[in-house]
C-alpha cells in the first residue's frame, strides 16, 4: 500500500515539474478540413498542439480555446489573437473578449473598440461596450448609451441608461 501511494506521489510531482506528458485541458474540434488543436498546460505556461503532439505557436501565460479559427492568448506583452497556424493577427491589448458574430471587443489605454477577424479596428473607442447581438451592439461614450451596427455607425439616439434603449426594442436583451 505504501508503494502505491509513493508511486502516485512521484508521478504527480513529475507531471507538475514537466517531466511527464502534460494534461489536456481543452479539446475543441473545428470544421472537417481544419486540424484539431489541443490546449495544454506545460510546466508554467499554456500552448497548443496538434494530434501529433507538435506545438503550434508559442507559449502563453493564459489561453482560451479556438473559436471559429481564432484563439485569445496572453503573453508578457498582453492579450492578442492567433490563428490555427499560431500566427498573431492583431496588436496587443489589455483585455479581449471572444469573437461573437465575427467581431471581438478589445481594450487598450484609450478604451474599448471592436475588431474583425483580420484584426482591423471597427468604429470608435467606447467607455463601455457589449458584444454584437443580431447585428447590433450596445455601447457607451461620453455622450451616453446607444446602439451601433457592424460598420460602427450609431443607429439610435443617445440615452442616459441602457435600460432606456431596451424599452424601445424587444430584442436584443443585453445582460447587465
């Protein structure tokens, strides 16, 4: 009994120190023609690998699973997005959200802004913003709250609160 306990203890330390095969945290398959990449935890950082165990891209302090061919990753420079080849597609940011309806929210020192899947910035900077839902996003700048379309153009008047906008629209319902 002591031998089994000792063996289990040694194996758990070996895994934590990086001597054993790292555990698989996420496995997220894509379309049939895209490779399946696995998010794994190494000794102190995260990385992606293919089915053969080959590392794709770099090592990251934090990483999210791929979604529609892109993954949010954080290294020493900040948050960015990588494609299935491990290539960075945009600048570094303080915070990012996942892509929803083809756009992600990114935050730098100027505020929140939308980017598309190529990394191109859409619209203006906002104090607060929510992801797109059915082609509209709820945003706030110094003038107030309003809705924007996917081109980044304002499509409603300014309001003092997001609730005022919701009263005029059955949908979208934004969770605050």
